[in-house]
């Protein structure tokens, strides 16, 4: 039995992904298909599975005149873009700096990673306290001569930025770790060659490190974007979307619709809008990566 | 000879300069790192407080009524708790699930990630985009369909509801794919010419090189599972099966929350996370050396 | 050949992974049943009911279960309690478990909205046949107000407790200021008392009142308005239109606004939110002389976690003007239902009956007062203050927390889109309390948005 090299390759490829593929189909893909079906219904999940009425595209039409949805969508986009850009830039610089110019690498990395591993409730409470009128932010602003400091989490203008700052702070450690592990795989000889050529640190960073790490950056952009679009816990713990809907985000509203308002169909429709949005953004990056990701 | 001596001298002054810069940078990064430990310090402090003091503002770092009772209550030492929270059992359950999923997920992700990066099989890119797409639907709307599926499979009320989906991770596959992308094609080609098959290449060449990334993945997978709350809450309806995040709901009273107990429990829950993190850091160094030897 | 070998290795690895998983899962189940055996709870011929409720074990349910198991050990029924947290997440857990099947035999819902939702979804058993068969006079024993919780004229639960709302007062502060414990008062009188009780500055400031708005920005102050308007104050007659522009609602909101932002006699809403103020932190630490709601009673008793030595007294919520008290603030609660999918429905009914007429006594220590009129009020009162007799002023409590013959309670009978209306009212109240909108604008907007929501629900 002789197989062509191509056939062998196909077989090897599928064998390698098989365990993974079965799991993804069973536990991710099928529930997702269900959520798509549900988005065309008015399902209230307490009525039992399958006990629903078809409403066609009604959910997909209705959401656009829903103030909560529109506000949440806007907030989510702002949140995701700001978080991704700042988290990744800060993390990349930190990861390189720690790797090349720091003593006590492991304790420092552990410290940066602490927000990510600390109980999210503890993190949220500490930040609420930081943002209170007794906290450093208000005191700092007062010292700068502002008589009427913002109320941060209690402020219509500041509640979303406050949560964004916390999220960036909390997400850096994770990105630093992913970058650090990628840095370990960088080809040393290339750097040595560059050093011989007299390249400075900054030049090496932009000419070598950034391009070499681009597959990892692509990974981090996609995953951080997705997780930022799906931010939930900090909002629920710190502002519950308030005041008003000033810090409400999509998944928080999806959650409320599904489980407080018992509108699973409506919630699923919103999720699919979120899906389409994310998919388009990811596709754009996918096409772009061929230009800026060097393998 | 002369030029060598000159070079060495030149190198020495540069070395001192470098050391100085390194110390400065270490201090700056350490300060950033310190801000990230604050929630952890607060958590420790709160875990030794009585309820009345936990939410005091400004934050009192050293408890006024220092008490180890919270730890005693959480672990039910000396029957001091209002009831047995069965925290030890939850701890065991969490460890079991997190470690099974850690090994399962690292294995399946490394295999699939390798295939997606290095084996050019038919339909690879489409399939991979499909993988990415599954991350884009928020779990809030797939939760109930998943639940229905598991109840049809008669798995509700067992840990399999967390293990079966847990040993598969799309994000992990993505991470490993991006890492393998970074590895030069020549490494594989030369082994191929030596007559190694795909499995041998994966096991003997790729896996050793990928250790830093596998270590990162292991840490992240461990954390995900360690902190998985939403699914564990809904799928496990019996205290004997509870994991740590679910058991923390024990400390939510009807109208108040015993944050001191939550923090004592969370601080206890951090120990395995530290162990996994430090174990993972070893691989960072090892991976580096492996790369250096080869390079 | 090599490919085949490779495939086989892969398959083996996969199976191994799956099997470890399965094996471990089975272990957990075995372990679970072993634990059960060790507790001796599952012996031959005995039915073990799974009973779910939202109250922590030590606040009553464990006593309930222990007493029941003792009384019914010869009758072959035993009960095991599982606690769910009565919040969004916990209710989701309860409802999915009810959907899944027979894991739950008996459960308690908190409030008519949730209970009726579950009954409507087929998660609660119609109890009318059982009541008829056993001659269980539900309306006779529990009062005619229970019919407000019927669905299509049938009971799907038994409302076991009466939850009356009162203010909690720091009696020591009232005594020191020479103010008698009020038994009837108007908004103006209440405002004056708040002013008299407020003193100090900064961190040492003692407030007259704490509204607890960070936990729920609408619920607590609406208690005051309900005394005039009744339990359906969200809706105008017929339930097709919201009543958010009602003067009583607006005047009540104004009272809250004035104490917070004009008089400075209550922490502002923003402070409550940004400092995560709690009732325990304010009232039990002596930082406010009054607070809303009597559920804090368990913390009052817990002097280890909340050290304090003042006496807590009870007072009714104030009303706008004398003579506007049309209702007693209070409702039915702790509705106990049977899961229709339970395999032990008859045993479950035995337990439900016992719980509603007897077992609920053991919940009094946690501040829950049984509704059934066959319960002994003195025993309830003793259980209620047990362990904290010196900290609770039962003289002011008794007339306010026990059922009174023929009182008109603030029952809610209309629940159309209730959670959504709550969210709308919460947002507009927040806008008003933080000064983003004025009173008329905020409540006009609330009404407009609420009416839209009701219209789209038709």
C-alpha cells in the first residue's frame, strides 16, 4: 500500500488534530449551532428545551432599537480597542525589558502575573477601594488642584475608563508571560550577528524582536480582542453596568437578558451579532497577518 | 592579541554601564510589579480580619482584631465553623480536575497546534478559522445548550462535564500553532530527510523545542480550570462534587457576603497556583538552554 | 505501515486521555455514594429527599432537617439539604437542575415572581389535589392573601413565611438624643429625626439613616411608597401602563434625595456605591442610627464578626402624611414547591406539609417568621431573639414582625416584564439621586421607557 506524499500528509494532519477536533465539535460546535437556532425563537429556558415559538428575524431587528443593546455595543467596542492596544504594547515592552535588562526575573514575572491569578473578587474590591474618595486616584487629582474630583466608578463619564484601566493593569501579566515564552524561542545567532553589525537595543527591538514575535502578537491580538469583547466579571463586580448604562457591556447585557429577563432567544441573537463583529475583525487580521506576520 | 585585549577592556566598562542600567530598570519594573501585588496583600490582610473590618476605608493593612479563625472556619479545623463547608473535598476535586485537564489540554493542543502549523493538510486553513470562530460566541448562550446536551448524555452531576470539554482548548491549540509557526521550517525538513515520520518529528524535535510555550499553556490551562466558575456552578449540583469556585458561594450569606472567609479560602487556593507557576518558570530557563545548545 | 502505527498511537493516546477522565468521574460518583453510606442516610426502603433552599444551613435549615429526620426516621423519609445562593447565578443553577430532572425533590423559591415563573414552566407541581385529599386548609391556615400567588386558580407552592419590612434603629442613639421609638411617623418627622441623629465629620460622621442603595437602588425606598400604593405600585390599574409618574413614588424618591443630598443625613448614593458600604458596616459599626430592612437581624446576633453592644429596635417605615398608611408593608415569602419530576412525590408532600406547619419554626432564629396561624407566636418570638435577647428590643419588634389578623399586605399580583421595569426604574432613580436628571425628568423618562417595554411585551 503506497500513499502519495500528499495523502500521507493529509492523513497525518487529521490524525494529529483528531482528538482535538472531536472535542471541539461535540462540546463547542454543537452548542453553538443550538444557540443559532435559539436566536430565531422567543425561548424562555424555564419552559424546557424545545418549547419555543419561531419568531424569524424579529430578535435581530428589535435589538437595534434597544437602548441597552446599542449603549452596550458602543461601550464594548471602546473597551476592547483600548484594552487590546494598551495591554499589548505595554506587555511587549515589559517582556523584552524583563528578559534582557532585569535581575530577579522570576519574582518580577510572578508579581506581574498576580492580578491574573488572584481571586477576581479580591481584585475588584481592591480597585473599588482605590477608586473611592479615600483612594489614591482621588487624592492625586486633588493634589493637582482639581476641586471637584471625578467619582470614578460612580461617574457617568468615568466608570468605563476606570474599569478599562483596571483591566489593562490586570491583563499585562498574562501577555507578558506569553511573550516571554515566545522570546525563549528566538534564534540567538541572529541577535549575535546583529550585535556584531553594531545594532543598538532599540534597532534590535524593532528590526528583530517585533517581527520574530509577530505570530505571538497575532495570537494575543485575537485572543485579547475576543476576551475583551466578552468582558463580564469586572463589570458585574465593580459597576453592574452603571451608573445608568454608562459601563454596560454586551456580554453583561446578554447575561441579564438570558437569565434575569428570561429572553434566551434575544440573548442568542445579540451573541450572534457579537459573533459577526468578531468574525469580521478576525478575518481582517487574518488577511493582514500575511503582510505583517513573518514566519 | 592586542585587539582582543582592547575589546575586553571596552567590554568591561560597557559591562558596568550595563549593570547600572539593569539595576535601574529592575527597580522601575519592580515598582510596577509591586502595584500588582496589592490585591494579593489585601486578600491576605482581609483573610485575618473579622467581617466588620474587611470593608473599612481607608484600607487598614494590619488587622485590628488579628484572627486566624477564618482559616479555621474554612478548613473546619476544630469544628469552629458555623457549618462544615467541605472545603477540603472541594480542594481535592479542583486539583483533580485541573491536573487532568492540564495534561489533557497540553497534549491535545500541542498535537493539533503542530498539525495546524507544520503539516500542510487539506482544508487546514478553513478548519482553523472554524476553530477561531468557536471562541467568538460568549459562553453565556451556549451554557444551556451544553447543559441540555450533558443531561441527555446523563453526565450532569459528574466531573466529566468539566473534564471532557476541559481537555480540549481552542485557545491552547491556537497558542501552540503560533509558537510552532515561529520555528524555522529547516528544522523539520532536515529531520524529514533523515527519514523521520511526522510523529517522530513531533515527539523528538518539536515538543522539546516547544517546552516554554507548553509551560505557559499548562499554567494558563491550570488557572482556567482552577477558576472555572460558571460551568462548574451549573453542572455540579451536589456539594460532594463542588470545586473551589463553587464552594466559595458558601460564604455568600442571604444579604451580606463574608469576604473574610472568601479571602481565606482564596488565599489557600493560591498555593497550587504558585507551585504550577514556579514549575513552569523552570521550563522557561530549560527551553532557553535547549535552544542555545541547538543554536 | 508507519502511518498506521502513528494513527494507532494517536488513538491510544486519545482513549487513554478519555479513560482517565471517565475513570476519575466514576470515582467521584462512587466516593459520593460511599459518603452517603457513611452518613447512614441511605438505608433500605428509606426515601431520601433532596431539598433545595437559599438560606445557609446554619441559619435554620440544618435544624429543620435534623428535626424532620428525627421525627420521620421510622416513617421511611429522610431529607438532605442543598443550599443555592438566591442571586442570578444561584437561581440559574436551581432552574437548570429542575430542567435536568429529578435531582431536586423539594425547593423553596423567594418571591411570587420567581415561583410563578417556575410554575408556568412546569417546574412546580399543582398541589390542589394533595390539599384536597388531606383536608389541608391552605387559605384557612395561611390567610386568604395566599390566593394572590395562585396560577390559574391553583396553588403550586405553599407560602411559608411572612416577610414584613421595618426600619432597624440603634436604640442607644435614640435614647441618647431623647427621641422615643416611633410607632407612626410622616416623611417630615422622619427627616427631622435623621437631622437630630446626624453628627460629626469625615470618617467619624454618624448618619441618621443608611438607605443601602448600592445593593439595590429601587427596592428599599419603594417599601415606603408601597405602604400607600400597595404591592403593584409599578403598574397602573390593569397592568398595561407603568405608574412611575405617580406623586407618591416621586415624593418618596424626593425624601431619599433630600436626606442624601440636601440634609446630608444619609450617605449619598455615589458614596454608597464607590465605598461599597454595607448595612453591617454602617449600622452595626454605629455609623448610622437607622437602616432599612430587618433582614440584618442575623448579623445583629453575630457579635463575634460584628462586635457591638447597642440595642436594636424596630420602627415602621414612615408615610407621606398621616392617614396615608393604606397597607402594611409585607409579603408572602419562602414559597415551597415540589418538583413534578421527583420520584418521591408523596414523600415530598409529607415534608412540604410538615415544613409549612411545623418545620418553619426552626427558621425563626434566622429572622423568618412562619405564616401558618397554627404556629405558636411565643415560641416563634423566643426562637427569633434566641442568643441575643439583650441586643434586640422585642417590645418594638413584636407588633411589627408577626402576622396581624386582617391586615392588608403589599402583595404583588402583576409581574409583567418585572425585571426589565426594575432595571429601567433603577437607571432613572440613579440618574435622579446622582443629580444627572431632575425629579420630573427622571420619572417621566422612567414612565416612557417602562411603557415602551410593556407595549413590546403585548
